[in-house]
C-alpha cells in the first residue's frame, strides 16, 4: 500500500511541475503566439541554479563535482534565485532572438538555441559539472519531523501551492488588458502594432514571465529529485509539453491541465506498467515515437485540442488556424473613448 | 602558428562540404515548398544507415552513396506527398507544419534508435593513409568529400540555370501562383523538388558518416542545426548562398576548435548565425504574405 502511495505522490509532484511548464508555454504560445521551442533550457537554468546555491561550495565532500554560483543558502532562497535565473536567461535570449520574423523561423531558431545550450553545458565541465550533472541536492523541508512517505505528500502539497498560485496569477494576467493585448498580437500582429501596442516589448514581457515560471518549475523539480544532468533536457522534453498543450487545447487553462494529465502523466507513466518487450531501452525509444505520432494525430484530428479556446462572439465561425477579429480583445482598453 | 590556421581552414572546408550538400537540399526544399522541415536530420540518418547496411553486406562505399541518395529521395517523397500534403489540405500554416515535421523527426530519430538498438556503428570505408600538402594533412577521402560537394554544387547550378526544368523550379520558388498560371506543371515540379532535395539529404547523410566514421541514431539530429543555420544564412532557395554560408560556418567552427578548444567550436558556428541575425536581419525577415505552403 505504501508503495502505491509513494508512487502516487511522485506522480503528483511531476504533474505539478508539468502543469507549471504547460501554463508557461500556453501563456507564451497559446496566448501570445511566441514560439518557445527552447523552453527546457529555462527550466534547466532554474534547476541548476537551485541545485548549486543549495549544495554549498564545491570543495571538501562536494569536490567531486564542479559548478558555478556555489553557495549554501537557506531553504526558500535557492527557489527564488531559480525563478529569477529563468527570467533573466529568458530576457537575454529574448533580446536577440525575438525579432519580428515568421513563426516557423522563430521556432527553428529557438530549437537551435536549445541545442547550443545543451552542447555548451555538456562540454564545459566547469559550468555545471558537464555531462555527469549535479547530484546530492539537499531536500529543502528535511527539518520537518516526517516519515519519508509523509515528506513525499508534504512536498507534493508544496508544489501544488505553487501551481495554484501561478495558475491564479496567470489567469488574472491573461484576463487583464495586457492579456487581451497578447491575444491581439497573436492574431493580428500588424493591426495590433498599428493600434499602438508595442509588439517587441510585449513579446519580451511574455517571454520573461514564462521564463520565471520555467525557472520556478525547474527549482521545484530539482529539489525533489535531487539531481540534474544534460540527459534531462533534450529538445524532446519541450516537445512533450507542446504536445500536452496542443492535445488539451491552446489558449485556455483547463485545456493545459487536461493535456498535462493525459500526455506526460498518464501517457508516459502508463507505459511503465506495460510488460517490457525486446531489449532494455526499446520501450523508451518507442515511447518517444508514440509521442511524435500523438502530436501529429492530434493536429490532424483535433487541431484545436480536446478543450478548444472559447473565441469571442465576433470571431465565431473562423477557421481553426485562421486569425480572429481584433476588437473583442481590445474592448476595455479602447472602450472608454468609443463610449 | 600560420600552419595551424591554414590546416584549420582546410578542415573547415571539408566540414563545409558536408554541411553544404545537406544545406543545398534543405534550401531548395524550403525555398519551393515553404516547409521548414525539421525531420530533415532524421532522413539524413536514414540515408546513412542505408549506406551502412549496403557496405556491411560487402558492396563498395560508392554503391553506399547511391543507395543513401535513393533512400533519402524515396522517404522524402513519401513524407512530402503523403504526410505534409495531408496537413496542408486541412489548412495548416507554416508554423503548424514545422511542428508536424518536428514530431515526424522525433518518430524517425527514436524509431531508428529502436531499430539500431541504441548502438553507434563504425563506418570505416575508403580509409587510406593521409598525405601532406605543405602544412595541411588531409586524407584522400577528405579530398573526395570536397570533390563531391563541388560536383553537386556545379551540377545543381547547371540544372537550375541551364535547363527548362531548372527554369521551372526557379519560377515556382519565386511565385507559385504565377508559375501555375504560366502553364508550369506545378505538381510535377513539387515531386521533383522532394526527390532532388531528398537525394541530396540522403547523400549528405552518407558523406557525413564517411567523414565521422560512425553512424548512430543521433547523427542527423546533431548536424541539423548547422544545416538549418547555413540555409537560413544563405537565404531560402539559394544553393549558392547555402554554399557560402556553409563555408563560413565550417571554417569558423574549425578555426575556433584549433585555437580555443573543441568545447565551443560548434557553439561558435551558431555564434555566426546570431551575429548575422543581429546585424543583417533582412536575412530572415520575410513579408507576412509569404506564409503560404506550396505542396500541390
């Protein structure tokens, strides 16, 4: 029984972290149309920073691994630093890659950024211990008098608190005039620019907000699993989250939660229970094959996802991939002068 | 000191030849169909594995080149006519299409991982003793690779500039609707594009594994970013631009490797892309109107 409880609590933590990822990507792509195929590097920088600032100096007992930002900071500080690191990296990357260009170019360039980062961190051992990665990250709430199982559930609850807080914050943001400006930019970039929205600044803003959430999710994950290495952040990991938000439905948060529940959690975990066939590792390969097929199938059969975004009335009847009218998004922002 | 530089440049030209073969195929495909095909790396790996299978059954590597090209052409045609067209009919735009190709790339890469049992296979064909040319030490196969690259570039340019088919290809790249109105059989031209770019892709895969002497499922995935970067730098649809951009990236990568260690060599190649993005944004900025896919 406790094995099940342990397993479920682990799933709960992964679910929470993936929901944060889904919210971040959905804000960036679903709301603002900014294609972030480098998502995983912002999660990773959060994880690395949270690990390095909690591990203490890389001398003495920890001398087997090398890392920068070595510090021994008390519990919530590494998490805050992880969040800020995600945002800061997003700001830097966004400054040179968020130029006005076709969305597929944007996606390809982000993918290249993701692969360069992976290559550099893997090759340069002095940054975050190269391909071996960091390990032995201390558990943040270990001072609580808890059994290992209870600790699991307390940590799952802790992740859950962040999920709810970020969910409420992002929902509020996306309903605000800022959120409607994002949608306007997504659907009719030229027109939104003509109405006086600063497209470049909006993109950078949404990129940094997404980066902050990504950094936080990385910090939460590394403090749970205790280790982080380049094996954990290939481009395919970003693709899984993209698949989740496409399957669930872009542009709304119920869709994100549903998609994350279906794709990374149920879909990738159910395969753990299937009987292993062939040589060891075959199932892992096939898992990725099926994720790729799932995405392609989803785009073919339900391009708007299981829970499609509710379009404003004026945009009813528009085609799945078509742009919608601008006015409904800008109502309140410009409504006063019109009334 | 100068010797190091000269030999680094020579190695750069070898690498550039490999990048250029792939980038020429990529840029033709992208220029004509507007599909930014991220499964291109996976198809390169298919070409490489096809050549590996042929040579491991005792045939010469020259057959391997042919088989790799044919495998690349067939797979690309099937994927292009079968899968991509299906999405285009349902109204997918350039971004959705790119995500589809990324998903397809995942299917191909990890399908090959499953088939190859996650092994890296040695591919040591056509190896012979290196020779000296002043400060430069090259192996005959490296010279052959440069030769193949040059021959393909010359052949492609001749096809595009001197034949009627080439004229039709260029007309399609410039304005598909106008080309159709002028009586060009666009459907056939698209089929030709898939075959031509697929053959170059498969060939590039074989040449790459001859140069690196091993083949594994990540072969194309690791190489694809360099190819895309070269194609973007050179301008979509321009083989000559792709070749020049490949030369730049190949030489920069190898010179940095010679002086600054191999750690940052690949990253430096991408550094070129970033610098160009910042200084010459017109290389990638395209008009909104040009977001239509041309698949049929």
